[in-house]
C-alpha cells in the first residue's frame, strides 16, 4: 500500500524555521512528482511547492523566497524547509503523490 508520512511540524515562534519531511513508501520519488500543500482552518487546501521526478522545482508565489523543497532519493523522502515563519503559516501541511495524500503535519506559529 502506498503511504506518505509527514513529520516535522510543531509549535514554533515567529521568525524561526523548520523542516518538514515526507517519507514515501511503495512509490519511488525518482520517478514520481511529489508536492506539498497546506491548509488553514476553514480554507481550501493550497499547493505550495513541488519537485518533479527529474528534479524540477516550483513554488507558489505565496511561499517563494521562504521555502526550499528538496529530496533524498536514497531515503525516498521529500523535504520542505520553511523559513521566517509567520502566524499566517499556521496550517496543516500535506504531502501529495498523485493520487495519494499523507495525513498531514500541523505547524503552529505563535509566540
């Protein structure tokens, strides 16, 4: 069974950084595109970044400059580094490999 497992979320202070991880099972990220999404309470899930099987990277305008997506093909893991976090970044972050979703990891930015 394909599985995507996010981790790395938590409670952080404004201005700090964290790195989210998405471990993919039963699908190789070397031949699949993987994306990160986020969802705030009461809002639709929003695409924020993706990395293709060939390594091409894209970011949503809303996170460009404060986020870095990367991958480790040996660990079959995709990462999302978020920097200079703000209260507005308090959301659940999801990993997506079509048509599969992880359960998400909560990021809360608060002082």
